């Protein structure tokens, strides 16, 4: 049975052309290059978009190069040895952005399983697992958030924790029973990728 009878070859070709054009813009345009070099969540999400679009358009080599570049370009300089992300702790919304940035890292790691981004450890011990571990005390209610903006709901980081648990992170696996459920209930099992669950505007 055709599950999308109204989706035509023309639709498919137009979508592919749009994806190719967007990918070219992200890689080649000055603005795309600027975002790709950003040290905060802008850079992490830029890499994620490039890798995902490259994988979707069968540009496998570009997808793998992008994820591989993140091993040294994103993790070591952008995640501290304690798992904190200095560029995200500086804003007044430190807790929101500290949970938001790992959404990009987690999606990027899912695109790049062949590159094993999850187990990359920087020279000072920084890793994606450390980044998730940095969120766990506040996410489970074990400790208050030690930086400005303590009032972000505990469930904001829950899907990043779920994603880490599904990939074998021991500390994250021990946490889900303690996670605060978001409004409407926990929908992690239905997600294709982790979402940021607290509002961007407050």
C-alpha cells in the first residue's frame, strides 16, 4: 500500500533540491561559516544540521567529516572537564542553555554513530557523558542548579538524559526514575530525537 499517495516524484525532487541548496548555504555562505565557528550552541546546532542534511542527501563523506570534526572542534574546547559548557554558563539563562546545547550534541552523535562521538574524551577529560552528568543533579532534584537561573523546570534536560541512557550511559540509566515528567507526560519513547522541553523565552 502506498502510504503517501499524494507525494509525487516531483515533490521528492523538489525536496531534494531544497535540501541540497540549504546544505550548500550552510557550508559555503559567509553566515553559515560564521555559525559553524561559533563556540556556543549556534556552532553545535550548525554542525548537527550539516551532518543530518548531508546524511539525508547521501553525502556520506561530508556527514562523517562533520561529525569527526566535532570530536576535536566541539567537545574538547566547548565542554569543560566537569561537563559544563563555559559559553552557556555565561548568559543569564545558564540552566536553559546548558540543557539546550546537549540536544545538539546528542542529535549529532546519533547521526555519527560510525564515528563514535559519544565516547570521545578530550585531553582534560571532557566528553558528552560529562556534559550529561553535569545536568543530572539538578535534573533529578538531587541538588539545586549552582548557577544563575535556578527556576528552569527540572524536566528541561529529561530527553537528553533519556537519550544518554538509551546509549548505555550508566549514570543516566540510573536517573530516569527520578526525572520530573514534563507537562502532558513523558513522551521520550515517541521522539525521533531529543527535544528541549522548556520554552526558549522563559
